[in-house]
């Protein structure tokens, strides 16, 4: 693919629906699949497609994302021509610049960066989706149709369609209607939030009044008769925008026949990775249908779970249907069941996270924690012997005294730091 393609990855989202998982980091920087971050998929798809001029638009809590990407070396983007540029909002003297108000506004505020490249087309990607896609046929269709914009689309279960932009397409693939996140979707053909724009058209269509691609720009373009086409993608794709979808997409990786193959050497997912010792599985350990990253030490039982680098599972401990992130420690005889444990946590000896059959939604976040999953925030410590129910939230930085000597946390409850 010639250098006339500029890729912009939108990575500034706050990701409120991921609850405390995105409280301390941007959603694209959330760990995924053990050793990866969510943004690794968009970045790896880009370089595997032969595209090497990339701008990453950051905003919310960008520190961990910036540290992760660095100069782009893991993706072979540390180069003098093209390469990766990290673009953050700033206040400009005499210019209408501010925090990004939406996806289109983020691109609008970086038009100078795009104009300096003067590309033929601009590929705009969401930084928080999990999928493997060769963008070259997608861009090829855009050129063939002489489109103003081409949207990548796919079908989803109709009960999930309300979370996305809904499209109607004619037999030639031209989009005739675009509705953003309708309460009652008329179909299950949805936008993936992946677009190819012809650069002169993108430059002209963006304005301070149209701040979001899905809500403002695409419906306006379709209604005004612009050449908007759809490219149907048939592979695995998951928008991991909710706690439940994030958990499901992770555990999809340990299914009998995963729809997304991380072991395909022809299309690797690249990431920044620290040097650590190989994983150690003790004689008394039992591991089944799980992904165990390097640096882990397993003495207990791990079933149908994902463990990031450096996780320790003590003797007699059980980790089941759970996700445990970097350098967390699961103490002896502790139990995790349908739990997500963030980085550098300690689950005390004999503690249980995810107990019982009571599925009452979380009192503070009923719209986010309702599916029986309990969350433990970054660097939290759950005291030994404490039992935590379903749909619970243990906030980042919680320590033993925050539990106020109680030995159980009922389903749907939250333990806050300093409360």
C-alpha cells in the first residue's frame, strides 16, 4: 500500500462502561489477552497491512498508553519517515482548540498534522476493538467506488445492535441510511467505527458543529447524497466497551476453537513486552483451558482463565472463569470465580472474590455490573478470609482497613478507598 495512506487511531476514550478498569487509564490501554493491550490490535492490523504512517489521538488518562507505545518499536514504527506520532489536545493561542468533544472533533483539531502529510486517503480506526483485519482490500474498495467515505460493517446479534450505528445498504453497497445507536434497531448491520475518507473530502466535511463521526458526520453525509459505501467484514470483531463484553472477548481466546487466532505467525499481534522468566507450573498445580503469560508462578488451580505476566497463584488457590492482570498475587487457598482483577493486586489467603448465587446488580453501577462479574481495581488488597459476592466493585488502591473489619462484602456492594 503506497505511503499516500495516513492512519489515525482514536485512543482518547474514557470508557466509562468499563467501570474501574478504565478509571486509571484510557480504554485502549486496558490489558487484554494476558500480555497485550486493546490498542495492540488496531496498531498491529495497521502495520501488517503495510501502513506505516500512524497518528494516535490520545486524551483521557494517557500516561500508561504513552508509556506502552513509546516510539513504536514493537510495531516497527520507530522510523524517521512516517512512524508513529502521539497527538494530544492542547489550548492554542488564537485558535479554537480544547478537549476533544468527539471522534470527528479529535480529527478536526489535528487537521494540521494531516495536511502536513497530504495523503490521498485517511484511515480512521477505533483504538478499543479486538479483531484482525487486512485494511488493503478495504482501501481498495474505497478507491474502486470513488467513494467519499467507506465504512467497515458487520452483523451482530440483534439484541446488541442498539450499541452501534445501524446502516441500510443498497445492492451496490452504497449506504442509504445511517442511524446512530437507535433504541429499536431496524437491522443488525452495524458500523465498526472503521472508516476510509478521501482526504480532500474529509478536510471539507469536518466542522465545529459536527463533533462525532457516528452521530453527526455519517448521517449528514448520507442525507446529503454523498458517496458513502459499506465494506462488509466477516471475521471476528468485538467492541470491548462493557465489562461483560470485555470478559467475554478475553475468554473467547481459551475456547476450543477460538475465532481469533493469536498464534498465526502470518498476522502477529505485536506488543511492548518486558523480559521475564518463563511461566512456572508447580508439581501440585492444575491448569486447564487457560492462557498463562511469562513470569507467572502457578501452585494452585487455574481453570478457563487469562493470566497476565507476573501473576502468582498460591498453593490451594483456585482461579476460575477469571482475568488476572500483571503482577497480581492470589494468596494460598484464595478463590476467584468470574472475577476481573487489575494490576498489582493482592488477594489474601483464604479470601473469595465471586461467591454465591445472588446476582443483584451493583448498587453504584447497576447498568455496568449486573452479569455476576466482580471487579478488583488496580493495586487493591483484599484481606485474608474476606468473602466478596457477585457484581461487587473493590475500588483501586483499597487496603485492608477500608473493609472496616467486615468479613464479607454482599453481592452488589462497593468497597471504596478511604471510605
